[in-house]
């Protein structure tokens, strides 16, 4: 996608974070960025007009749905307008001049360090050093030039901070993907010609036998295909559940609109989070 | 629960981890433990008879389901025999003699540091120091006695390593709960008298319109109440989905057994993970 020069995207983490890689994939590699320490600050930045878009992780193949970002999607009125997935691939990165055989310490976020167990087993003389952020560990190398040190982060982090990749793809699990949403302040209209839409919806239901079945009937009656369903107990409301549903179609399609209208008869809350065309 | 002296439980993390707190709640505070660096090692320890039980986190109210542990539950044949939830409450812990006004550095896992943002905003002179583990940060204080240092971890970690709690409950979000499963090598039989059972099931379905609806019908026809449903795309099998379902009842109840038999007509795989009585 070509990025107009006014496009600026907020994400959580340092420049070079996997969210930054997702933002580049969705908006082009030259997109201007606003890195934020926390997810609520990402939503605030978009709502407060300090950026044109935001990119947030919504689920990971190992760690599940990011409920915190579903909470923010419900709290703020910022529609989803795009979606993509990024494979979490970890690179061993050092500053130019550091050779692999000189490396004695590797900085990264503990979650990333734990996703590269095989590498550390093969190199028992290399020490794991926990750091606050994956991309931030490359930033620290670039700023402080500690001796005998490398970092584990994305390829984008190497590029941004002028690091070199000493070892590629040192993650244990190559099936580790994170799915990201692209957010805007206005929802996308459905052009009359194009297909391939997906719609994300959150609704609540009372917790009694058959209530979920009734909700599913609203979609099944219209032959709508669900690509995700997830229940989440509402803390403090022990008898109600939140449901996250993704379905194929645009919210303005007659069958989708009818299904959601039908769902409102049984549900105390139905919220369309957005309709979007997934980017592979 | 009184713990027979041969009971020994494996969990991921250092002694004093939240998994350890869950194990104490489920098996008694004197339970013997085998702390493991990784989740697969926890399952290996139980399968290999090195422990009698294992305790693993399965979902968190902020971070969602722990798919990695669902994968291990499918891979190993180790049934769920108990369930409990633990509130993730963070304590500021120091070694005896360190006063709060002397603290300049706080060690913890970055996820825990990020869950105490308000505390660090109120004390801008205190530095966050990322560490590999929450309980491990208290262990490091006890072993190395760094000056002007404290840690963020569970109350159990303070007790185990002889720390004192300087500030209680410094987490930003008091609604952060983790749900844990207790695993054994043999499933629990249903005693004829008692109620309050829950059963966890995983099944797979082809991804076409109405297939989930058909699965839900199997439960709705028997008035069974689902307390969790979650879909998960199977990577590498783009047309199939895994579903996680929890329902009220024991797998040996006639209605549950009939529903699961019915489900097998539509599903390429149905696995009962276990029946258990949740502990509040």
C-alpha cells in the first residue's frame, strides 16, 4: 500500500517492535510512527488525533487473544479497518564489528529469551540478560555499546538501529504468529465490487443453557461462516458472558445486517468492531 | 485439602511463582514441589512419574487462553482433576533491613513491571529493572543482597525467600485473574452423591457454514450449559478449527456422554481433557 505523507501510526513498543513490522506491512515501509509504552496510550493517540492509524496485536497462536485490546476496542469507538498476521521470528543482532564468537551476553524480553531455548542450549557459554523490550534491547546496544553483547529482536529492529543479524530465525517454534488489527477513526464503507470482507463483533449473553446456541442460530440461518468464536466471562457479572465473533462478510451485507439484528433480540449488547479485508 | 506426604507437584517458574500459589491452594501449603523452567518439562515430570501432580495456567483475564498448555494437554494423556483461579496481586518485597525510602531499583519480570505502572509513576526516582521471573527476582535479592533493591512478586515468594512486604497490592488492575488446572495421571471418577462438576473438551470441526452450529446443537439438545467456548484455527490445516469447550457436568453423566457421542458424528476429533470440581 502507498502511504500518503500524512499517515502516521501509533503502536505499543519501541521502533522495530513486531507491531511496527505489522504497521509497515499494512501501511508501507516508510510510514511515520508514534511508539507508545502502553496499549491505552495507543488508543488515546488515535482518538486524540495525534496519529491517523493505530496497530494493535489481537491474538497470538501460542498465547491466545489479547483481552486487554478487546477491552480497549469496546471502550473507545475506533473501528478496525485492516488485519494482518506476522510470524514471530527472532534474529540474533549485534552492532557492526561484534563477531558471533565474541558474544557472551544476549539481551531481550524474557518471553523472547524463552522462545529461543534451543539456541541457548547449543551455546551454554552465552548468558541470557532480561531486558524491558525486544526492539529496546537493540536500541540499548546502539546507545550504550556494551562489550560482548547481542540482542534478540525482529529484523526490523536490526535495520532501524543499524545492527547486523548474526543468526537468523533462532526461535524454537516456527508456528508462532501474531494477528494485528489496523484501526482508524472512521469505519470502511463497502465498495459495491469487492469481496473478501471480514467483520469482528462483540456481544454479551446471559449464561444459561442454550443462549449461545440461539446466538449461533442467528448466523447459521443466514449461512454465515464464523472464523472465530470465543467466550469470556465478565468479571463482576457472574451470569453474563462476552463473545468475540469474526465472520466472513461486511457489516452492510444484507445477511450480516439481518443476523446482527436477530442477535440483538437475545443479547444485552452487540458491538460491531469493524469490517475489513484481511491482508495475507 | 490435606496433602499426603507422597504428593509432589510440578509447575513452571521458581518457587513462589503464581503457579506455586495455585498448587498450594489446590494441594495444601505444605505440598512438595518440583519447579520447572518450561511448561513441557512440567508435563514430562508428571508423565515420567517424578511428581504426582502438575499445576499449569490455562487462561488469564487480560492475556487470554494459554494455547501452549492446551497443546500439551492434547499431546500428553494427563487428565485435569482440579481447577482454581488466583488473583494476580503484586507485592513490593525487600530483604529484612531495607526500608521503603532506601529503595532505588525494583527487579521483576517485565510483564509484572508493566502491571504496576501507577506505582512507578508515583515514585519516579525508582528504577525498573527487568528480570527473568517474578519469584526469581526475590530469589536474586536473597542470594545476592544488592543494595537499595526490592522486587515485585507474589506474597508466597516473600515468605519462601524470607523477604518482607514493603507495599501490598501495587498492581494497577485488581481484576487480573489466572485460572489453573490441576493434572494427574488418572482421571477422577464421579462419586454418586456429589455435584458441581465441570468437564473440559477439545474437538475439531471443518470450517464451513453451520458446522459450529451443529456442534452447539449437540449440547443444547441436552440442556447442557457451556461455560467456555473458544475457536482456534489449526495452522497448516486451513479448513479445520479446534474448539475448546467447558461444560457443567461430569463426562460420565448420561446427558454429557450422549452429547459427546453426538458430537463425534460431526467432528474429526473429540478429546475429553478431564472432569473436575472447581475450587473457588
